[in-house]
C-alpha cells in the first residue's frame, strides 16, 4: 500500500500583525504530494479515525460557521493542508492553549500550501505542528497513533513554556483595556505591559512597584510580625527559636497549642499547627528547620486559615481553606482513601491550571497521622474521620463575606510591609466578624501571591484579580502607549522616517528611530546597520527612555516577520509600486490576478493597525489609496506633490486634512482652509533638483508630524534644519515654541 507523506518546506515566524491576523502566527509551507489528488472523502476510514481520536473537532465551525462545520467539510471532501490546520489547532487547545486562528491557502505550485496557525509560543506551536502531521498521516495511512503520549508531551511543553495562570490573567486584563504586552523571557513570566516610557513590568504577581526591600521583609516572618504589630495589626504571640530545646521553651512560655513554622518558608511547607506536647514541637522543629533559614514558634489561633489578596491598598479577593479529611470504610488504607475521596476531585492536579493540588502523605501529614495512631497503610474503621492536612488547602471563595474592618487591617499590613500586591494569611473562626472580637490574627504577609485560587476557586465565583492589578498599574486614562509611527511603502520610507524623527526630537520628546540607516535614540546613532526589521522596532519599544518611536517596515518585514507593534498612532504608506520589489520568496509573482490582491493585503496591514485616535498618512497620487482610506479606524491625512490630484481635491472638499505643494510652496490644508508653511527652497533635504520622490517624502513626514500634533514652529524648524550639522537645532525654534516643545500632553 502506498504511504502518503506531507513535507514541511519552510516556515516564517510572524511575531506581530501580518497579512493573516493581528496576533503572532506561524506560517508553514507544506507539500502534500500525491494527496493533492486525494481529498478527504476519497481516503477510506479517514473521517472515522480522525473523529475517534479527536472527537472535539465537532466544535470547529470552519467556513460553514456552525458546530460540526469542519466535520461536514471533511465528509464532503477537503485537502490535507486544511485538515492539518484544524488538527494542529485542536491539539494546542487540548494542551491548554487558548483558541487559535488558522488559515490554509494554495500557492502557485500544485500541492504546496501555506498553513497559518496562531503562535502562542514558538516551541509549543512547532511541536503541535509536528504532532499534527504525524497524527494526520497515521489517520491517512491507517496506522496507530498514541494520542495520549503526544498530548502529554505537548501539555508538558505548554506548562513549561507558556504563561502561568496568574500572569496570563494579568495579560488578558491588559488586552481587555487594549494595553499592549511583550513577553521578556521565552519560558518565564516576566512581561512588559505597554511600550517605551509608558511601560510597566510584571513578574507573575509582582510588579515594578514591588520593592526588593518589601519582598525581603515579607520573607522574614518574624520581622514582618514586628513591623505590622507595631502598627496595630493583630498577630499571634511568638518568637524565633534557636534549637529544639528553645522551641519547647517558647511553646511552654506561650502556652499550648502552638504553631511551629519556618521563618521564611512558603506554600505551607514545614508548617505544623495545634501542637500540644513537647515531643510534637521537637519533631516539628526538626522538619521546619530544613524548610527555611530559621524557625518560629507561635500561639495557635483557633479557626480556619484565610488568604486575602490586597492590590493597591484594596482588598480584591479572599479565600478560605478547609481541613483535608477522609472517612474510613473498614476496608481501604489511608493512602487508598486519599486517592478515592480526595485526589479523585478533578480540581486537583499537578499543573498550575488546577486550583487544588494533589494530596500526598508528606512529613507533616505523617506526623498528623501519628497523632491519631495511624500511618498511610492503616485501615481506619468504617465511619472514622481521619485528618490528613490542616492548612494550605484554599478552595472556598469568601470575598463577599470579609468584614470591612478586617479588609482594612489586611490593607494596612500590606502597606506597612510596603507591598503593592500582597497575599495576607490570617486565621479566624468567622471572616464576617472583626478579628479582635474572636481572637483572630494575621500570621503572614506574602509577596508575589498566587492568583489561581481566586481565578479558579474550588467553590465560589472567580474574582477579576488580573483586572485589579492592571487598573492599579495604569490609571483609567492611560493605555501604556507612546506615539508609535509605522512607515511603510515601496520607496521613500527611510527619508520620511528620519525627517519625522528629527521633528519629534525638536519637539522635546525622546525619540527613537529604527530604519534602514540604523537605530537612533535622539541624535545618537547607536546601530550602524539596517534596523528596518522586527528586531529593530522591538528594541525601541523595550526602551524605557523612548517617548515616541518611528519604525520603518518594508514589505519583507510584513510578509516575513510581522510588524513589531500591535497598533500605532500614525501609519504611513509612502506608495505602492509592485514592480520595484522581488517577493518571489513569498510566492508573489509580478503577473496574475493574485499579484495585485497580495500587494494590497501586504500594505493594508499597516493601515489595519492604526488606532482610532490616530491617523493614516497616504499618497493621494497612488492608485491604491482610495481603497485604503475606508480601512483606517482613525483619521486619513493625504499628501500630494500634485495640487490637482483628483483624490486630493475630493478629500479637501470633504473638509479633511492634506499636505500638498503648490507653486513651489508647501501647504497644510484642512477643507477650504490652508496654511503656507514654507517654500520648497527653504528645505535643504529637497535640494535644488526638487525630485518628486524627495518632495513626496517630505510631505509625508510633515503630514505625520501634523497628525501627531506637533506645532507649526517645530515642523518648519525641522524642515529647515534636517540634514544640517547644527550643534543646537533648538536654538532655531522661536521662543514660544521652545517653551512648549514637549508633546506629551498633546498626544
């Protein structure tokens, strides 16, 4: 029997908006070989094998836009590339990744397809693609496939490489507010929210407002207790001890029952509560001392442990823990009872996606069982309740029950330690009553608390903790954005980008420029090689010292890398001249009907990402401009070297803005009003030759500067000084312009 194959030819990692979609995606070119002659309805058993392995494919709507739409296509007959797209997306979904985007398109070569899927993480996506190819070929060739092993490997990769649930919740909340994000570690949770000077950074549930001093204080439980008790926060009586004998002495001074715990432990490791004998204290000390740098002995407080999440001096979520117990049946051992009565709960698991952890008999549980005269192999009598674990089993949301006074005390504790985000552990009988009336107390203040218990409580409603953190980082009128200007087109991009960056610098903003001539910060040329690419643009957005970024993007960047930003304030398309660029590497040939369509899709990408508050700067003399205008979410400002261009006249007639040349003078036009800026002869970069393409580039830069809100004085001074070696170009600005050069409050 013939064994069919699917070959991967090449791939493009599109790390930003592209012709396919806005988020990052992976474009893979595949050759399906002789399968080009075998649509799915001609391969016996393919439908049955695929639906048996991946029954959840029924949720794929495909282009019928109905549940089961893809399976309908599979029965009617579709090709291997399209099937592989859906298989890969489903494998990623089963591994815990969000729902993704997919497209499959033919190329000019029969049997070769472009397959595009969302790229949440490069390694995860490539593994899903490899597994999807193997699974599909096994289904086509009627071979066995171990889906469980493949899913386990992919899920493990996702758990290691993709954002953790706490970080993902914050990122999703930022996206809801249209705040951009950049992941700074390939396999970590360090994320930048926003661009340039407007950025903030998070690392799981810590932010760039979380000081190292506050975090260090929170790890020292004895110091934390001293500080917050001095501010009037109720804490349990206790002290740090030096050895087991000292621990017993402290316990007897305090009075039994007591708690023994590490001074700087976490996750409840090495914590022993309700100890009532010297022997139990000694055993607990021996374990706790290995879990931290010291050991505390404290008064045991009656009640349940609670975790309160404080963000920016406000209580935003609360969770209550409960005892872990099993009930004997007279036949099963304690270990077997834990497996059947506790760990069988689907909310328990090994990954961060599970709100509850798997319960094991660790040292603390072993001591707890010993106090009851049992061990893991013991068989409790039928009906006997056996206590396995006393703490760190937060499962019950109780946010709405917290007494206002208790919420204020928790916020005070976080403020005293100095944490902007804190997990406050307190013990009390009834969280709905004040602490003082029931002898409750705060026992720990934690930096970088897990958010999962509040996002996925075992019982109760999830809390919008990610949103609370984002709102604390960014005021309601802040988007984390700086002015980003994208410059695209077939020709003239670099002159436009450099002139505009010069004007921004004159305005008082710390400008960044990534273009074919290199990378610039203000007047400093910091990279003397082509930076008109994704990496060059991204370097500017990562720089906290950049107030405004001008980024050049050619067609090769859009097609092969994606834009380095998600959205921009100004998007410029200088012109579209298909015959000037060789893009055969992307199967774009200078003939055929697809050529025009692909070119339009390539450069419309720059228009698609313009913010509603921004503007597109387009060439009134370019034939594609009329098609681009409706695609812009913001304003459209035209530029033209020909004052009689029909589109220019139509645009101005509609009361809109344009920049144009008439009788060797440069004008700003808005409807019937016009302002003469200067003569072309006053602009050194235009020169005596007055080449049309140089004039057009100058007009485009002026239009962008106008769209950004730069003053006429700054624009004119920029035109007259660009290209001149001036020690202080600011000196040429009129006095009134120098005083108000900074743009930040006008953008």
